[in-house]
C-alpha cells in the first residue's frame, strides 16, 4: 500500500500558454459504467488536480452524480479504474474504503441533513463518530464551521426550520467538519435563489482557498461554475466532449459544447425527442 | 415462450432479493457490539415498543373479552363453563397473543420502520452516512432491528396478560362464571414450558421475521414516493403472510403429533 503522504505524482496540464506540474488527487482511467442495459460512461478518463476546483458539467440525466458516487466508492465501475492518491478505489476492501472516505466529503443535492437532530448535532455528528474530542472541543469546532458558512446563529434550529439555501450551507459545514482533502459538490446551485447562489459560489471558492481543499463541482449552472472553476470537463453522450480551463472551453469550436454553454434549444442535442415525422404521425403511414 | 422467460426472471429476482436481504441482516447483526448503539436501540425501543403499547393493550383486552363471550356460549351448553379460564388462556397464550401481536406490530411499527428507512434513503441520508465513513447498517438499521427483536416478545406477553384479564372481565364479572374456577383450573391446566414459553418462542420468531422484512424493504426500496409506498405495503403484506405461514409450521412442531 502506498504511503499516503509521500505520493508525488505529476501530470502536466496545459493551461493557456503556460504548462505547470500539478499533483492529481484523483485519476479516472478508461472508466465504463452501465446501469442495467443503459451505458452511462463509455471509456472516459479524467484527472482532478489537487488543491484546485474542477467542474464537471453536462446536461441533466447524464449521470454526473453517478460520477461522484463512483469516486466515493458507492458504485463500482464495470471497467476502468479510479485512483484516489494513486490507490485504486474499486479494488479497496470495505474497511480500507471507509478509512479513505474520511479524507473525502460530499455535499448532496438535498443537503441530506439528519432530520431528527438540530443543526449543531448534525455538524457534530461526524466529529462524535470519528474523533475522541471532548464535548467542549467539539462545540468549538462546530461553531467555527458554522461561522465559516454564516450560520452560527442557527445552530439550535432543526433542519426543517431552515430555508433551502441555509440547509445546503449547514450541510456544507458538516461536510468540512472533519477537514477533508476532497469535497464533492453535487449540483450545489440547483434550485437556489440568486442570493443563496451567490453565497454558495463565494463559499465554495473561499473554502477551496482557505482550507486548501480539492473541490469537484458537478453542475449544469454554467455561469456560476465557470467563475470559480480552475478546470472544466463537459460530459455528454457517455463521454467527455470538452475539457480545459474555462477560457479554453469558451473558445471551443465544438458545436455541442457551444450549444451547452449558450443554452441553445436546438443543435447537436436535438429539441425533438426521436420520433416519426409529423406527417406520418397524423396522416397515417400512407 | 415469453412466460417461461418471465418466470425465470422473476425467480432470479427473488433469489437476488433473498441475497440482498441476507446481506442487510448480516451487515447489521454480525458486528462487534458498540456502546454507541445502546442509547440508539433504547430510543428505537421507545418508538416501536412503548408507542405500540396502547394498540396492543386495547386489542388484547377486546380479544380476551370476545374469547370469553364466544367460549361461554359454547361451554355453557355442556355445563362446562368452569373451563372458560383455560380455554381463554390457552388460545391466547398459544395462538392469538403471538399472532395478533405480530400482525399489529407489522402494521403499526413495521410499516413505520420501512417508511422511515426508505425516506432516509430517498433524502440521501443513508448515502451521506456512507460518505462520512459510517456504515448505515450498523448505525441506522441495527438499532431498529434489535429494538424490534426485543420489543415484540415483551408486547406479546403484555397482550396475553391483558387478554386473560379481558376474559375474566366478561366471563367472571359479567357472565357470572365462578372466579375461583376461572383462575384455579387455568393454573392447573396451563403449563409453563408447553404453553407460556412456546408462545414466547413463537413471538421471538415473528419478531425476527417482521423486523427483518420491515428494515430490508425500507433499505431496498426504490427512493421515490411510489417506491416507498410500495415498500410499506409490501412490508405489511409479506410480514402478515410470513407470520401466518410460520405460525402453522411452529404450531405443527410445538403442538403437533407427539
């Protein structure tokens, strides 16, 4: 088993005109994944550089959340490999996987706060489970995390009393409770009003810089994520159709990428679901 | 030929479900006992046990009263109304206590367990536990399984006790059967091992089956509103059928041909 702290794996990523050496936290190699008969991913490869914010974008229903579950080891790929710090996640034992998961964290779309406990207890939960800290120390840590997301005043509330944006911020505080190295955001902006959205964008950016986190943001909100991402992958049609810095992506000459970025109704992704012609439908086959 | 293929598919699906159910059971039962789970289990015992007390006691009372009423009208024709006590006690201790408690428990607590776990799955709470490196089978499912296993035999004993008192209420207080014969013939007829303990053993088996079905159906549910509603229905239907079927098997083993 490789020593966790001494892995220096360098891969060059070309950004604009300069080329720098970045350590990759996650490497996905020729991954294929099927749900039943439906192919979700067909032989995709991507890298998540350490300490950066990587965005994975794509139309709804493309299986972006599935990618995060694959990285988290909740699903197993049909082919290919996923490496977290050079260690293959699919071939880990369950106990090893649970150890590795303590270094990663995930912000679920719904927030997934535990409904029967207060905001404070929700954030204290991972600390109480995984550390031997005293209650006094746990209280300090929890309040600090809540302060970071601006919800220190809401620590006594129950999740049902929070607005959607506040719930997601509370969940974010819980996700950083154990100071993970990797945090995965599953559609963090979905269904948020402009103010909450702005708050979340700011938080993701600040946390990434302040805690030196590696962030993976899965989303289809183009504008928001392009403003904070260091690197962008666009998934569509079971494969990666575009990759690069936000600037490179904007200048991409792929029709599909442009349709996605500009939100055109028709293009390579057709407006009409495949069907007979109108004439056939209404006038009969003849 | 299509039906043959469908038959094969549904058979395979069923075997796969049994496999998944065994996985859930093994994952939650076979574990080093953790101190943290004790308060969680006690809390669940309150939810599934204490909160089921009222329905169990009211049902027990009425079943006992009906048994006494029915028994009396039959026995009095033969002048054997003195045997009302053992009749009520034996039918409740051996059959009605464990079976009716299990059916009520499936409807009252089993369905709630399924819906709760199913909703936790739908709202990604189970996934988020997994991602926090906490096994939901140990932390969420196991306390509920133990709570069901421990609560239902106790509920059965309470049901039987209240039922026998209900029989006393109707038989002795209302219909005028002699109180002395009601209790003394019951005492001399009912045996500790053959009757009381066999009823308790039945209820332990039912507790195991009903709770297992309930937690598995919740854990395995499709995380949508239809999925959870279907899972809840299945919990009640499957556990009721399992209880009635197993009751026959257990009765045949315990009280069958010597």
